[in-house]
C-alpha cells in the first residue's frame, strides 16, 4: 500500500492490520518495473520485488477530515485540571505538567488542609503508572518548599494489581467517568 503522504506499507494476506514492513514518509519510491525501491532521507532502503501484479487500484479519499481521537490521556488530564474536586473534595489545582528532572507530573494540587498532592492520570491504570507516580513523588520530596507530598492515582479503570500496589504505597486510587467529566449523559437509563 502506498499512501498519499508517501508512506509505504506491506501487509500479509491473512487479515493482519499491522504491516509486516513499512517506510514512513517522507521517502522516495522508484518504480523499476519488476521491483520498487523505497528510500528515506537517511538513505535506508526497502526493496519490494514484484513476482506478479494481480490488481492495481487507486482511491482518492479526499481532503483530510481532521479527525481527532477523543478520550486520550491529555483530554482526561485537562478535564480533571478544570475540576479537581471530582477527585477529592477541597482539591485545587496548583499546576498541570509540573516539571521534575525526570519529566512532568500530570497534576499537582493542594488539598483542603493545604497539603501537596501529586496526581498521575491514566486512561487505564496499570502497574507502570503507579511506578511512574512513585518516581515523581521521590523527585518532589527533594524540594523542601513543598513539604510532605502524597500521591493519587487517577484513571478511568484501575487494574486490581495496580490498585493493590498503589494502596500499599499509601496512594489514593480514584476512578473517574470520562463522559460524566465532559458533561455527557450516560447512555443507559437509570431509576436512581
């Protein structure tokens, strides 16, 4: 498959959605009749030998519709930053993407008692997210101006193993409903 942006992907016949080999754009495709040579700016090449051409089809899909993926971690983080009280009463935002030497903490907030809360936000809460929160808290403890820092692990769904690990480290686990944060009504009808 040769895409309009110059990307070339080779797929298996067996319904695989992931290419067996590919060259991301930008690159140059040279048609030599019985073989194609795809070359990227680094000089790397992919040679495709054509044994038999069964069909050659071209489709114009029109302009890029500008589709965006909804519900990514960044969107969830933005919604939580705008309404930190959904995670805990009295919580107020200090900063999104709070910088540390090993990367930014998703959210740093103050609680009702003015304590610092480091919050790691994930769509799916797994053990690696808990480990990431631990590293951030370790870095934040190096800043004596913050005082004691506690952790909160927030996700749409938190896996049981991640919850056990987080709670064993004293972190609060909070599951949030993305659609409710966006103000959307649930699909299913409820009596109460």
